[in-house]
């Protein structure tokens, strides 16, 4: 019985994207050389289009959204002096003076032995003189301008607090009387891995009573924790904004009301409808990103984001192919991508997006996306990026329903954590998540990066929008796709019977797109297995622990892949052990208790292959509140709003992130360095019981459960402490939570030496 092997890498496909500064402009790099507009559109060295031609009338700058802070990677991470790269996005009205950003370091984030509390928005102590930064104008039309400020700061021997400010701002939404033009953020020391906050599903489904759920209340808890133990980065796992209202109260409401699926499929996406959808997506982003307390977090915790379906519309990519290829869906895919690039990535958008009135936009122009449409560029300016961002892993060809290539991400999260976020939406169809050549690009990039940083990386965090270790619902798929559903569908079509059971788009059962989205769906089985085998192979070769993030399902859970217990492999030596941290939703309402309990009953042990099992872990030892949220027998699915915190511990650092001195002291205070521990016993009889010491102590009493205190020495070197912060009561507008914790041990097997290295 031989070990399963990952799919082979290509022999003749193009080389992967370079890892550090991005490639130089070339005809195949994104849209930096846009198709010619035949002389009808103004061309500039840095962009295309003449802009609105308006003139600023005063020094005050009207702000429509922002500032928003992003993390964009590290440069020189393999050198003694690494740099942190980020950006700040500001969205203003058109015809404003060019803003200027001032940046300065305020010194250590905190002093040894003192409180970690930070004054994130108030007056700062005396500090060195500030650096001034001019922005890049990414996009402008008669209503708005997007500005990007690029930030590079050198990482130091200690955690550092940086302050930025933009003068003369007047916010059109919210209270501008609290000094909100001054923000600060915290970066790790050059010896630290980043403290990570992970969330998903940050919005409400259509028809949800937002006031009954106290709005985005859990962001208050995020801010409380951030004051005590500042996050270095927050990862958005998809659905950072909900755009589903476009079909109910937005510009697609009339189209959605068309009874005939055939007429809907052939409805044009003309310039008028495109412009209405463009306004909708912008206003939806601006409304949500200025809503407190989420808005406050946006400016002080650097973000990394990957989109999912609700960032476009519910189920995008998972409806039937002939319906997904209709003009309206391709049109909104393009418009949603435009604002995804701007708001979530601080990147120039496509020059034009799909519309049936301009044939050059209805098919991809090579690798540059949709062709140039002079109508869309009237009184509009679009910046042309000079190079592909260093963090991106570009797909080699456009998605099937969006005229753009996928943008997956690679970033290093401090000293010992690597991160890859897979864009699992741009290329998605009902029968695939990503193209095979996209996986090749991703794993080639990982090989390149890991070769460069040598032995520093101990953990790889992989972001997938959808959970990958999750209960199967194949029997439900069978019912929805079986002939017995046909009479009900006929009655629905003719007489409106069971109207809530079928979606308004392709007439299929409404839950089917959600089931087809899951990696555990039948049609994704081979692709899922190949991805897991690739990750296992990488973990084994590099002795790197792989941990997977997933969202989407509106409950908290912890899935795991692991070697069969009968093999007797301790977790510390098990390259197949991969936890799937499932955290969803931070804002949207959870499913009913009955659904969570049903999923728990379906939590069987599944056999991925002859060596690997998978199942959910019984993490939740008690209910977070009274009345209870789950049955007494359900300890693996928690239907309550939540987010997750991930922190590397056991690295032998002082609390300020500095290296411990030879005598064990820093600034006169003594800190102990944890000694490496030997492997724990493989304690689990099966996956329903703990497989290692970090799981044996898991739950509300675990040392990492608060997300503020950590286990540090208990589970050995380079452990990941994981905390789920779970909402106690949705009526609490302050968003108080209960914590549940566990620890994921590092992988300590000797790396495999390839034959050409021997």
C-alpha cells in the first residue's frame, strides 16, 4: 500500500510569479498594457481616461470612506532588516485637493512590565519627526476618488507602534469630532510571528432583522481584545460585504422578477444597467465600511482579504453553467470585481467591465481582462499598475464568468508563519473550484518562497473560503437532484407552490448552490483530495505544520485531517495532521440550533485515503449562554457568532517581541525560555477523542481560550494557540464573548532530502 502522491507539477507552463518585488511590465502581466482604445480615450503615463475635469474649491477634503489599512507583505524577510509593507486607502468625493499622509514611529508598542493598553486614536507622546507620503490616484469619476498611500516600515527588535494621520479631512458619514484623522497600528518585532485575527461572513443576509442582532456587535469585542493584545493582521475569509440586496431592492430586482428563466438568461446587461449596478456596489461598500464598530477596526488593524460569493451575489459560480454565462451574471461579476480590487486590495480596477453594449468587453482581451470601453471612461480616470503586486499569485487565464484572472495571495506573517489565500471564487463553476494550472502556480510559488526563507517557516496557514474538513451532506444532494423533486419544481414554476424552496435564478432548489459550493460535494471530491495530498506532501518535505482557515457556514467548528490512529504517529511527527479552523459568521446570524445539532449527528469519521482520516473535534465543552445554543450532546458545532485568534507561542521571546538575552533577562526583567519538549503520545482512539495534549486540554478552560493569555511553554516550541471568541447573547450590543481554546503543535519531523540534494 503506497503513500498517495500529489499531482505532478507542469513541465512546460510559464514560471511562477517572482516572490519579492513583482515582475516588470510585460504583455502578459495583468492590465498594465491595456488594449488600445483606438484613440478615443485619453492616455497618460500612469493611467487612462481624462477624469471628471472638476477643480477643488477649498483645502477641506470630503471623505466618503476610510482610511482603510491593508497589510501587503514583507520585503527582505530573509535579511537582518526586514520591512513591513502596507497601504492606506482613502475614498473622497471628486474634485478634492490631493491628500497627504504623515507617518511616524511612536516607539515600542508597550514597555516591559507595563500594561498593554494602547491609545489607538488619541494624542501621542513626543516622537521623531514624521515622514510625508503622497498618494496614488487609483480611480476617479464625477462622484468619487480612490487614493492609495503606500507604507514601508522597518521591523525592529521590539513590537512597535506606528501612527499615521491625514490632515483636513471631513467625514461625510459618522462623527468626525473624536480625532479620527489620527490612527495607529502595531507591527511585530522582526523576531515575532504575527498575532492573527480571522473572520468571515461580515454582513447580513437579505431579510435579516439587523437590529435584533445588534448590528456588527462582535467588532466591539475585537477592539477590546486589540487594546489588550494588539492584532498585527486580520484575515477576511470571504463575504466581507453582503451584496445580495442587489436582486431584492437594487437594480436587479426587475430582472429577478422575470418569470421565464429563458428570458432572464437572454436579458442584456446594457450600459444603463451596468451603471446602476456600479452605483449599487460602490454605495454598498461605502455604507458597510463606514458602519461602526467595524469602521474603527478598518483603520487600525491591517487587513488581508479574499472574496467569496456574497461579495458578488449569493451562489455566484455555483449555479448551472448556461445560467452563469448569462449577460447579467457576467456583468455583475465584472462590477463586483472592480470594487473588490479597490476596497479590499487597494488596487486599480479593470479599465472597463462587461456590458453587452460594448462587444470588446464581452470576452477577455488576452490576459488583460475586458477590453477598453470609451463610454465607461467618459469623465473617468483609471490608474494602470506598473507591476503585479508582490503578494499576488495570478491565475494564467480568466475565470469562466468573470473576464479577469484569479488573484490568490502569498504573504509572510512575521518570522515563522507563511500564508497563502486561495481565490476560490473567480474560477469557480458548479464542477470546479480552481483550474489545475492555478494550483500549480500556487504550489510553485510556495516552493520558491520556502526555498528563499530556508528553515525560518514553521507554519503554513491556508485560507479557503469554504470549510474543507466538514460533515458530508451527499444524501441531501441526492434528494435535490433526484426525479422526485421534478413535480414540485413544476408546481413551483406554474403555480408558485413551495416558493421558498427554489431560487429565483436557475429554478434549482435554493440550498443546492450552497451544497455545490462545499469542497465535500461529490463533484469536488477529486479536486479536494488532490489539494489535501499536495499540502501533505509539502508538510512532509518541509517539516511545516499546515493549518487551514474556512468560513461560510455561519457556525464555529474545528475539523482535522490526521494519520490513522492505528499507525501510532504522534501529532508532532504527523505531517497529515491539519486543523481546519472554521470561524463564521462574525456578523451574519447563525443557523438554528436544530441545524447545528443535525450537522453534529452527521459528524462521522471519514477516510480520505488509506492513511488519512478526518472529522470534527469536540471543542465546545459547555454552552456559552443560557438559554443554551446547542443540545447537550453537541460539542462540535457552535451556532453563535464568532471569530478566531491565532498566536504562535513557545518561541522564547520577551513580551515585547524582543529576543531574550543570554542571561534570560530583558531590561532587567527575567523571562524563561521554553525548552523543546518531546512528542506527546498519540492519545486518541479515533478522531472523536483528543489526538495530542493541545486537544486534550481544549475548551473553555484551555490556557489560550481568552485569546489574550497564551500557553507559551506547555506544548513545546512554536505552538499555535487558537481561540474561538463566541458571542454570548445577540441582544448584547457590546458583543461580549466566551472563549474556547486549543493548541496546535509544530511539526518536528526531519525534512525529506531530495535525491538531487544528496
